[in-house]
């Protein structure tokens, strides 16, 4: 873990340079995982990575990835002396109303890109969408990779709840 630094009067938690983290992008930006400005904490968008090593974790297991994201949020909040209870407090406060999932596998594009916005239970809705999509995902990838095979079966219904 990199020591926090103060820049412009704001405390920057876990600072890093994109030159080190993403060398293939040829960028050199100074970023950080969290910023404390006054009594407000800003968190960088979290992904299922180990905060200490930067390695992606739980590949192929969306539930474990979501758990890693929440663990990262809890860790970052703890590092500035806060907790999820500080974020979610009061009866009228909603922690989040959006959830999304992007899955990349064996092809150079995302095979799944699902999102639910402005919903009282976005994670529950996303889980339902995932259950509908999951049985069909492989066949859509197969048809994209091998379009000639897809054309041969053009009259067939896709598998899953939308087909027979």
C-alpha cells in the first residue's frame, strides 16, 4: 500500500500512476483510490481487484467479484476512519440505485454488459437479468465468432427463456 499524500489540501489515499498501472496505455496520470476533502470521501470506481497487488480476482465468478468490490470499499473507508455505516445512515438514505456487470472472457470484447439504473433493488434486478442471460451467453459468443455456423441455423430459436 502506498502512503497517503496531501495535494491541494485534500488527503489522497492509495495514490498511483497510470504509467505504472497501465503501461500499455502510454499514459502518465496521477490517480488515487480515494480522496478526503473536508468531511466528504470520494471513492474511485471499484473493480474486482486486489487493492494491494492490482491483480484481477475471482475471474468468472460474478458473486465473488461483487464481494471483492464491497470489500475494497470497506477497506478504503476504514483507511480514512469511516465505515459503510457512515455512508448508509438514516432511514431515507439509499446506498445505491444502480448496478452493472461487464464480463470479459475468451474473446476480445465484453461477452456480457448488463446494467440496472434507478431501481430500489438494482442488485436483485441485475441478478435476475444475469439468470436470464447466462444460459444464452455462450451461444451468442459462438455465433459472433463463427457467423457461417450462425447463418446455417438462422431459423432456430435461441436457447433459454426467449426460445422454446
